[in-house]
C-alpha cells in the first residue's frame, strides 16, 4: 500500500500483562528532595489503531524498567475518529487500563518514546493532532532539553520505516527537544538478512502486512533494546543530580547572559527548579495572583546580578542584566523599572525593552521618584516625578511628561514644615502623593487649566494619627485600590500600624485593624497592595525583612506580631531589613 499499510487490522488483540497506572503528578517539584526520592520517568506515548504499536510500546517499557532508577509509563494519545468510523474500519476497542495523556502531563516526564503507525510515510493524524495541541508548552519551551525517540509500524517494507520517524523530528525540533536515535547500537541484530525485520537506526519498528502479521521476536527485541538505550541516556543526562542544590543555585548566580541562563535551565527539571524562568509583563489589575506573582528584587550594581526572592516558596532565582551594571532602581510599577545611572535615567522592562529619558543636570537630583503608569499603558500618558528635600520649608520638584525633550524643575515653598520620608511617592487619582516623616502628605499635580500648570500642596495630618508618630518611625504609602490610600507606620519598637487616609471627606486619618483579603508589600522603592492573592496568608504587611535565622518575616495584622512563613523556625523577634530592595510583580512560568 502506498500509505504503508499501517492501518491494517490484526486478527488477535495482544493481552495486557502489565497494567499501567496513571502516575502521581509532580508538577510542583521544586527541589532535590522531590527529585531524589522518585525514579526518572520515560513516558511511552503512542497511538495504536490495531495493536501493533501498542505491542512494541509494552516491550519498550520492559526495556526501560530494566534499568535501575528508571521507569516507563504507558500513555495513549486521544482518538480523533468517531466511533462509527472506527467500527467500519474494524478497529478493536482501546484498552482502558492505559490512560489517555493530557498535554499538561508531558512536563512531568524526564524523557519520551513516541510511537505511531505510518500514514503515507508520516505519523498518523491522531499523533499529529496531539502534537498540534502542545502549543502552550511550545510557547514557553517547557519541553526543551528533554530527550525523545520514535518507534513505528508500517504495512510494507517500503512503507516508511525510516521516513515516518525522520519526518517526525520536526515536532521535536520546534520544542527544543533532543532527538535520540538508536543508531546501530543493537549490533548484529540490525544486520540480520534471514528474515524480514522492522526497525531502523531511527528507532524500533514492525511490519503489519495485511494485518495478520504480529511483531516478530527480533522486532520486539529491538524495541526492548531501544527502551534500555533511552533509559540509559536519560540516566546519563541525570547524573548531575549528585550536585547539591545549593551549589546549583550558586552556579546560576554567575551566568552572565540570558542565553547562558537558558542553557543552564535546559539541563534537567532539577536545574530548572533552582533557576526558573521569569516572564515579566505589564500587570493586569483584574488578574488573580498566586504565590509566584510577587518577588523581592535586589540588584548588585557591580555586575547587574538580579536576585528574585519569593517569600511564599522561600527560594531565590537569579538573572544577570548587563544594562543594570552601575545602576540604582528608583521605582517599580506594572512590571517596569525606573533606573538611574549617574545623571542618566531610563525605563526598563525585564524583557530588555529600554526607554532612554533625557539626561538630568546636577540641579535635578531627587531623593525619591515615581512614575504614573507604564509606557505600555495606552489609556494615559505617563509622567515621571521626583522630589528633593532642600529645607523644612522648601522642596525641589522635577518632572518629565511623555513627549517632553527635557526635564522641568521647580523650587516651591512649603506652607508648613515638611520633612521627606524614605518612601517613594504614589500616583493616586491623577496626583502624586508624598508622605513626610510625621505623617503629613504632600500632593503634586497639574491644574486642568489648558496649560497643565503644576501645583504642590501639603495636607497637615500629623495631629490626626493615634498613637502619634515620632520622627524615628518609618512610613510607607500604599494604594489599596482606586479610592483608598493607606499609610503604614513602623515604630522603633517594631510595632506596625496601618491608617486609612480619606482625602474625600475632610482629610480623615483612621487607624484600622485589618485589611481583609489584602496583602501590603512595602519597600522604599515601591509599595503595592494586592487583593485576593492565592496564598495562605492575608491581612498582612510584607517588608524586605528577615530574622537572624535568615527566614523571611512578615507582619500579621490579625495576630499583631511579626511571623515567619517557615513553620520550624522559632526566632520571630529579631528582624533585619534588607535595603535597596524593590517589590515587583512578575509571572513565574512552570518548569
């Protein structure tokens, strides 16, 4: 047959001797403990209409299972033909003991053996449809670096024993997978001329003929050999498991390019777990954030090394960005960083998109800075705002509006004494809000007079705080939503008070005991409120603080105390705060 006869029916359905169980999901493996306690797994994924490919698959599994520390797991791909069509083609029922694989389960494997009958020298449509459904894995290259091989069934000697395999290599190439042919490693068994034997250097194979021919013992022996060969290959690739995770993390810190970082991740699942990919994007405020959404970012100015700490998973990941060498992060919002290097300023997205800003002069130095919206926000033009303390009754304000070719700087008088705090300004209701060390709030904006005339006004709020704020307290402004602004006050005794600031009704300052379903993330360079985060903590304030055991601490408003996310740590009293850190929202893609 021109299409290789791979669809010819067999007269006898081979019995199932080894029931295959659906494996336990490992999608949440994040370290060596999980990796070290489980066998390496090779998924044997196949489509078989009449049983020839399934028979090969079972013998491949026997070969895989024969290698210590490796196990084969049988899966079928979904059928796409209607039942009445299969009935007319006299296809026997599928074996219910072998589960049908889903696309999401592919990421759990350490290697693959894909099997299928031929259709005109190419894989059957059922297998091609399954590969076509893996687009979301392809977009994030989740299968990159995983080894894979093929085994086939054809109707005749010229029906595609080789072409069916090598035309399938394109599927692996686009996923970045490693094609593992068997070559002539089976030795004399591949040179026999005394009988018709399926298989090739591309992988095991069988001939179905008119459907009456079953896989021969030499063909099954080659399939078993391929299973062993793939298992040994996967095991060799996994020999790096002896390298301790702390050493792996240390290695990942010194990867000097994103290309090297990606190559590090391609080694195996374990190495991907200590160096997960970070995909940055402008934040959709309606999105529900999980434990991989908020990261504490620190920057090593000497080499541009960015360290991302996730408090909910309690691990670091690293990436070097040469554009950040010698830089200071001034502010972060919606996935963008405002970065300074000397007199130069630029906006940077972690996808390496850079917007260079006009250079400042010496008169444009700012103590704190902020910007209104990300450059990709099409709903409004962005404004960059900075403020410098001159004396108790004067500040210098610098701003740059989108489209300006130079900075504007103005020196303005304060109506009342005003001493800047360390907290960055917050853009709230088309104005920039700046909190002072005693709780007063300065507001900068532009009049709607057609000329965009700037204004600066100070709201005297310090007398409304109860308990009163001393000069040694640290204050942060946090926007809860479009209508509510909060000030977070940290006393020298490590007490934390949260106040709601209501500028709509006669400037009311109200002490609150809880922010139900909200988490506040505060730092000098950025503070943000997140609602409905999919974690086991809420009604809490997160600082860049760690205790003396180097465990992350947060403040629970419900318990009125600092706590640790790590249950087995007893030291909950002594905190040390890491300076020059910024909270940033980015999405951690799966391993």
